[in-house]
């Protein structure tokens, strides 16, 4: 997926009220929309190099959106826009680029299921049972090529695991897909030191038939694509 416009390079100053980030661009300081309300652990260092997209939409309150940051340790580009993983997965499903889902002929988004929840994708085929596919964004890494999730306690994420367990126990296919928005990781693990309850729920989900997949991304300042499947450590 190509970015819609040329990204603007700048230096990160601060994030505040979760949705706003001040960035030093060539022509001055601007306030950008931050499309990531999580902790962004390790990615909020003053003077980190960042890239913003720009819109000419007059209805937008903020002209700029924060898209990428360069990891100070690894020098790798990291995607911080939490809306992108679902778009990347949808594009990959439409173009049959994820082998594990190639059998499905129909893709529906945001279908109601569970306890007042919506599954990211419901995949259907006349040949097999439906597949309930949930997508999670990952950007945290503490080095050594290991991506981790979550970067903060996530009760919502735990709820999704429990609901996928119910799907699997009902005889349908249930898949949790983690999209790592960075290209410097070849391993993935649950951050049990950050959220032990999610770690417990993750292992319970595996025992109850929930499938888990993880893919890295290929990132540049012009595009971002789903990359290679990476190893899950448990």
C-alpha cells in the first residue's frame, strides 16, 4: 500500500492528550494527529525522526497525521498508525497474498459476534467452515529482533481472545493475526511482563484451538506492505 502523498520528515517533540503530537518540520512546528492511543512504548523519544502525511481535506481539523518513526536503537522504520494493519490485511486477502486464507471466497468486514463485539474479518467458502479473523497491531520491540504484544495492559485484547475461544469451541475456525509494523523483527512473543493476564489468555486460547499467525511488514517512506510470516515464541 502506497502512502497517498509524499511523507514529510521531521523531529518528534511530544505527544499529549493521546491524539496530538508536536513535530518540528523544516518550516516550523506543527501539531499532527496521532493515530495511536496506546502507550507507544519506546517510540516517544524527543528528537526521534518521524514522518507525517498531509491532507488538503478542509473538513480535517489537523492537516498532518503521524505515520512513521525511526527506532533509535535499530534505526528501523516503525509504523505507528493503528488503522493500517486492517487495511494491509484486507488488501492481502483481496489479492490472495496470505496462503493460510487462500481457500476463502468471501470477505466481510466488521461482522457482529460474541458479546457486543465485531470481528475484523469473516471469511467464508462453500468448501469449509467460516473463519473468524481478528487483527492486532504490533510495534513494540525491546531489541534482538523480537516483537512483543501488548505494550500496555489490554482488557479489550483479552476479551477478543476469549471470544475467539468461543468461536473455536463452536467448531468454526478462529485466527488471531498479529501485524508487526516493522521490518527488523523475525520473532514474536507475548509480553508477559507487561500483561500477565493477556499471556495467560493467549495460552488458554491456543489450547482451545485458536490459531495464531504473525507477519512483519516491509516499510519505506513511500509504502508499507505485509511482509514475511515470523516465528511465534511461547
